[in-house]
């Protein structure tokens, strides 16, 4: 079998989508009841949900919420993207950083990286996702490594960045080894669209090499990186096809390495400078929510990320049906935290501050979290999956969310968020099932009030 077909079989996907057209109520309910057992779904079962009539979407949302609560609990992890450079040699039709755009280009110096890191720490962030365009001359791997080292070295007040996730262009095993050695969290790389003819039509430059992109995660595994993020840019091709291909890619990684994807990302196309605004496969708000629910049902243990590309109302619903991580108060231009707003990659739909995002999450009764514990304790790859797959990770997520929220309330919150946050902390601390962990959490909350930081399970 060709390597591409091991990852996903295009003909099979098209056939499954055709064969499962107009599924009966009985078929849909059977799939939902299997999904609630949290062992995942086959491609065929996922296709049944994809083809389900919109009147069953609420049923899907309910099952997805049950699974999310069971596996991850009520926590929602926050991070910020840091755009380090907008130099790019590629011409991706959908991206404002493409080489055709005669915009001003900027890459941060290491001192600017440090300055941006300080701004982000002062907003309350503990996790960053680094974004670079692809430019071997301006942003070679050694520059990327220096940037990560500088970020980890910064201490600002009582805060620091504890996990750096990275999104760089597909590269070699050798380069991935360097990323592994410097201590990255997740390596994220999106296929954008799995549909090869569309992919090849939309890309020019080194990224146009479809196989370089599709096999990159295998090279990262080979280099020892075991937290991998997959994603699709929704709107480039038919969402039904791309969602099944994404699920299939996740199943392939799980089967081959015993470690499924750490995260799925579900960005939708957004308007950007010099990018056409009409696309034939636009995904509606209702459809993106359905996609999130289907991914949660089909691959229950994989974290799911939504960005500030989406409006607060879509994000709110998405948190309830499957999203476990979200960006907050993002800026998509290099050096943009504080200034430089004109160099951005695309337009954002949620421009609220971290404090406002946290307040919204608290108002939903959910638990905002800045936790980075798994990565710090070496609970990555197979070790992480061994806890996440049986649905036990929430036993760590809840107390760690409580402790990191407490840090935020002590160091950065407005008075109203502090009041709401303390109430949520009391509520969820009382709901920690293990008496031992509950008591340790209470004791650590006092230590945080007394000035200690970075306590975790
Ligand atoms: Fe460059 Fe990435 Fe934008 Fe493509 S999507 S133009 S590779 S920054
Ligand atoms: Fe993520 Fe692990 Fe923290 Fe849970 S305990 S929020 S899985 S780092």
C-alpha cells in the first residue's frame, strides 16, 4: 500500500461519504451511543455523523459534551500565539503572508522576542504557540532554536512561559531533533487540505510539495517528538472530505506509533490582505460546530483547539461541545503585542483581553486553565495517551486548572474576575473526587496566596 493510502485513502473516503448518504435515525443514534463509550469511531461511523440531517446536530452536541466532560472535565486551557516572523518564500493563496503580498516584512530580534514574551507574561500567559513563515534565509532552524531558548529564559515578576509549542514549516528529521532537544511542547503542522489536486492548486513554493507536508509528522516522530498537532484549514475544500481525512490521519498515527494526535485544530478561512474573499467551500458557523462535535466523538482523547479567528459566540458553543484549548487576546503580526498591528496574517473575530476571555469562561461555569503540568512531568506521547484514553486525565486537569487559575487571580486579574474566579475555585475544589488530591490542592492554594508559584500534579 502506498504511504499516502496508509495515512488516508482518498477513494475510500469518497466512497464512504457516498454510501452513508441520508443515514436513518436508528443508524445515527447507534453511532452516538457507541461514541459515548469513548473508544472512538471508525471512518464509516464518522461518515454517518457527517451525513446526518441537521436536526440531529443537537444530539451530537449533547454526546460530545458528555465525552468532553468525562475526559477533560470542565477545564479550558489558554495560550497565546507569538508571530515571530512574517518572511515567507511560499505563495499560499489563502494567507496574507504569501510572497505576492508586498507588505512590510519583519522578523523579531532576540531582544524583541524577549520584550514580547514579557508583555505576554504580564497578560497572564504561560503557554505560547510560535508561528513563523517559511524562509530558510531569514528564519533558519538555528534562529528558531535561539528564539525558544530566549523565551524559556525570561522571568517577569512572578511569571514565566512554561511551554512553547511550535508551528514551523515541514522540515527534516535533523531539524526536528533540534526542536526536540530545546524542549518544545507540541509540534503543530496542518495539512490545510488533504485533497491533493486542491492542495497543489493553492500552493506555490516548497510548501507545494504535498508529500513533504503529509509525511512531516512521521519525520517528527522519528526525531522523538511525540506530541503532534494536526489540522485542516476549513474552507479550502469540502469539509466532509477533509474531516474524514483528518480523522484517518489521526488513526494512522495512533496505529503506527501508539500515540494519536495530541491536538486537532479547526481554523476557518478568514479575510486577509491580498487574499480573495470568495471561496467555493466556505464553512458556516453551524458546520464548524458540527465538525468540532464529530471530531470529539470520533477521536475522544485528542485535545482540540479553537482560535480567536472565531467570534465569541461560536467559541462559547465550541467550548461546550469539544474544544479543550483556546487562544486568548491574540495578535497575528510579528511584534504586535503592544504595536505593529498592520503586519497581520489575517483578521481576528475575537479581540477581547485575556481578562475578558477568562470572565466569559467563568460565566459559563467552566474552569480557565494555564496548566502545563504534563509536559513538565514528562507525561507526553504514550504516557499521556495511557492516561487520556481511559478518560482519567481530568483527575490531573482539574486540580492543575485550579492552581494556575489561582496564580492568575493573584497576579493579573481585575477585581471582578478575581471574585468570580475565587467562587469557581471553591466550587471545583470541592468536586475533586480524591480526598487526598482535594486536601493537597487546598494546601497548595494557600501556598500560592503566600507567594509560591508553579505548583502542579
Ligand atoms: Fe507562508 Fe505559512 Fe502563509 Fe503559506 S500559510 S504563505 S507557508 S506563512
Ligand atoms: Fe493539559 Fe495535562 Fe494540564 Fe490536563 S494536566 S491541562 S492534559 S497539561
